[in-house]
């Protein structure tokens, strides 16, 4: 499959900093609410952190989790352990027509482009998982799903998505490979014809992210009950 054609005319590549789990989730949502163009956000965690998919039950999983901070994502998918992984989000606001791409197809395209970029970056053989590769388990990286990125029998990347009136949020993790800093601009150039690199959060997005961090993603009820309240 050829995933060489860019998806977007414009893209912001946000090479972000290091935050606690709730703030990382909040920044993604703030970008989705406020950006007028797609964003590829790359970020790290202030300590080893567990993220749960939106629909997962913490009580059912608690005994199997390490003693790390836990935060619930707004996206679906399984448990992800963030320690030595490379974490990114593709954020497509609703004003961009590509946000209407059907869920399975958007997942296939983003991961197809990622697999192509990883193969070019020194990891040949990266491909999309098929039905024959699928394993059912609550932990993301021991359970390839269709269109995840695998290399041989090893899952290299998985993601969760959220779709709604704000647009498309795709939160992904890359593991089992070593990514150099130049990988992200290279992949961004595959995703869009024009790329703007930013390192600092715009003030309005930072302000909104701090609000979401304190009023949503840090709350015990968000972790335990999936309260879908969005503070305004």
C-alpha cells in the first residue's frame, strides 16, 4: 500500500515538553477544541504512567497494573504503559474535512503512514496488522489489533481514537524501536504539504489545558466513573 501522499495541506508539529498524565491529556483536548489546522503533537511524561482507554474499568484492571500514576484517556483502546515509549497525538479539528474520514480508514491511514516512516527511518518490515495477527487482551502492547503497526510478530505502535463534534483525536504510542529527534519532522512532512514546528503552547491553549487538567483529568470521578463533563 502507498501511504506517501500527504493527508493535509497544513500541519502544526508541536514538539511539546514533559508533563504529568492529566496535563498531557488536557493539552490534547485543548488543541482539539481550539486549533483550526491539524496538529501532530509529540510529548513525554514526567514519570512512568499508565493510561487507560475511555471505556476500561479501573477496578477490574487495578491488580494487574504497576504502582504508577494512572490517568484515563478520552480515547478508546487498551492499557498503555508509558515509560520508554514515544508518545504522539494526531489532532484533526472538525473544520478540516479529513476529520470525517471513517474510523477504521483513518486508523489505517495514520498507521500506514507511520509504518512507512518507521521503515524509512531504519526499521524495515514495519507493516499493518491483519486479522491473523489479532490478540484479545486488555493491555495494548501485547494485543495487536487490525491496522496496528507490527514488525515481525512485535507490536510497534497502537492508538486510541475519539471522534465527535470537535473532530478527531488519535492518541498513539510507539514502542520497541528507538526514534531519533529527526523522525518527527520527517513523518510530519509525509502527513502534510506544509509543516509549522512549534515548541511553546499558545497562551490560550495552555490556559484551557490547565483548566481541563484541574477540572476533568485530575478528578477521581474521571478515573473511576468516566464523567464526561467538559468544563466551560
